[in-house]
C-alpha cells in the first residue's frame, strides 16, 4: 500500500492531534496557567460572608487560606473545592504555593482566584517576599485541583440559622474531603424512605420548604472529573427535632 507524501503528513498530524487530545483528557493533575489577585481588606481569617454560604465555617476553614473563584465557582458546585495555587515569579514564589478552599464567587482583572490576603502571602518563599508579592496585587499563577483534607472529621450537616423548624430547612455540608463534587442532594424521610431532590439554593446551601417530619436522611451524589457518580447514604440521620444552627455528624467521609 502506497501513501502519497501529503496523506502521510496528514496521517502523522492526525495521530499527533489525537495524542494531544488524549493527554489533555487524562491530565487532571496538570497545572493550568492563570492569574490571581487578593482581597485587599481581608484579614488573617477566612470570611463568613462568602457567596458559598459557609457562615461560621467559612471564617475558620483551612486556617483562612480561602479564595473566591470566577468560572471555577460553577454556580456553587465549586464551593468547598480545594486548589493548589502557586505564583510564578522565581524570586518570590515557593514551589508548593498554597492550598486554598473556595468559599466565594468573584473575579478581578482576568483572574481565576481572588485569594484571602493570608493565602496570597503564603505563596511566597519568605515574609519579605510576601510583602513584595502583595505589593504587586495581581500575579501570574498556575493551579490544579487537589484533595481537601479535614483530619478526623466526618461530613457534617450544619443547619443554617435561617431555617425555621418545622417549615423550612436549609443546610450546608461541612468537611467534605477529597476532590469530588456534590452535585445533588436528596432528603428522605426515614419511615418509608420517600425521597425528594433538594434545590441548591445558592453556593453550598441546600433548602426545602415543608420537610417531612421524623428523622431525616440526607443522601449526597458525589461526582468525579471522569463523570463517575455515586450516591452516598450517611450512617446518621438528622434528628426529628433539628434546630437552626445545630451541627450533626453524618458518620461518613468520602475521598
Ligand atoms: C465518624 O463516623 C464514625 C461512624 O461512622 C464514628 O465512629 C467516628 O467517631 C466519627 N468521627 C468523628 C471524628 O466524629
């Protein structure tokens, strides 16, 4: 079988293209180039007021290494996701950079991240380098999704303070480890296990009006970046007499 010169070139180009696409598809650990800014007024802690609705959890999460995301916010699905972010100026920046948790939605000048001031400084090698970085305001970075880690914590149901027993239930899931997304949540009553899909009201906040009475089971759908989906049924239910502000341990953790 004879190939003309052109068709051979075309074949080689096609194979190269297929290989590139294949690499891109399997490269979930690769760093992606972008830019990051920081909240000028943020203090050393996280924030209770982020768009994710983490409340008091947001104020202490990950020691204050938190960030707002623009596209990565993904209508709230990105809330709680962890990213390794490292800046690229070799005079100032450390090799590891910083690991942040997404707690808010926002964009600045072509940025993917608006870090807390603390997290921004922690991309630097030294305190002096941190001051130089902060003076720049916006820097080139590269980032990748990484596992979140909350040692000795189970996923915890936090009943939002705006809930109104027994008519309106809003809650947030705390301490989700790993790097999967929670893409759906079902609320099941525990006698006949009739379930209904809940609405993601905003950020990481799930809500329902007229929740069933009795203990409540919250099932969570975890999705990974290959598109694999798994429903996780917790060990513990939310007790019948749930109260706004309370925390309930699910008894499960997911990696
Ligand atoms: C997590 O849940 C398990 C039960 O599934 C329990 O034995 C363990 O004590 C819980 N861990 C924490 C830190 O609460």
